[in-house]
């Protein structure tokens, strides 16, 4: 589990509640079913109207990515590329064909197959860069969905508040209940603004960051593949790849295969 996402959202909501309690407020006063239906139902409706259902079906996977740990396979790819570079230097590029059978990362395997097949280096670069570009486009859909939700939620909150005030002003026969009714009407605005800034937009940002990490891992692999194709010294390749590794974090979870995170994000976004 990605603790920063979970702890950040829970901590943010907890801070709001704590501050409200310190101001002598009752947490129960913040629970308004009608406001939650207007804000969350309206936000979901606006998002559904904005994106194809074929893409929205991937929402559970987007949440899984935001709240889970993914391996971007950078450490495994580093070791694989160095091993390939050393063997290619000793035995030639064709000797790597059998090695590809044990490579679990599809991007690495496809790139090295192009090299073994004798593809022109520029064409190899273009093909692999096109894979990265397509992946980024898929990622952007999930990011845009949560960014859209973060934009719609505050507006839905204002709409809920206006609807509540309309109801209040239409029932002025009981002045004693006026203050509590107005307070309840503003709960919708609270729901809209807080959900946007504590849930939807942080998730969009986390997906964007993980997209950058995944692309950085693929760019490292691309750089390594082209270096192997050019016949560069393995020692030079090591130093070149190390400059990439510092920008790609590895998860704490154990037992994840190289490229597992890339496969997960690439398929659902």
C-alpha cells in the first residue's frame, strides 16, 4: 500500500475534524445526507457525462494504482541491461536471443528483439518512443478524470448550498430554526471543496507522479537498449544508467516482477 496517499487523505480529513471540534463544533453536525447526495452524486454524474464509459470502467484500477505500490522494474532492468551489454560485447548481439526468454518486462524484450533483428538505431528509437507516447496518453485519461472531479466538486457544493438557501428562504415561518438551516445549507460547500482538495486532486497528482516514474524507467531502458546496439562499453553503460536510477523510486513491497507497475498502469489508463 502507498502509505503517503492513505495517510495524507486520512490526516487531512482528520485535521479538518479536529479543528472543527476545537471550535466547539459537533462532528454530527457535519453529516448531511442530502448534501452528500447533491455533491457526490452531482460530481459523479458530471464526470460520467464527460468521459466515455469504456474509460470509466477502469476507475477501480486507478484507485488501486493511487493507493498501492507499483514496481517500475528499474533495478531489475538495470541488472538485465548490464548483463546484456557484457554478453553482447563478448559474444555478439545474436547471442542475446535466448536470454530474452527469461525477460519478464515486455518493453525491454521488444526493444532488445529489435536490436537483435538488426533494426536501424533510429527506427528502434522511434518505435520505442512511440510505445512511451502511447502509454502516456493512456495514463492521461485517468489523471484527467480525477482532475475533472476536483473541478466539478466545489461547483456542486455551491449548487447544493444555493438549493439549501432557497429552501430556507421559502420557510421563514420559524425564525428559531433559521440559523441551523443556514448552517446545514453550507455543508454542501464544505463537502465539495474538501473532497476536491483532499481526495480528487491529490489522487490525480499521485497518478501523474507515478506516470512520470514509469516513463522515467522506460526512458532508462530505451537509453540502455540503444547503448547496447551501439556497442558501448558496459562500464560506460553502468554510469549512464545510474543517472536514471536516482529518479525512479523502488517500492517496499517484495516479490514484484520487473515492469509489473508498468503493465498495471499501461493497461488501465
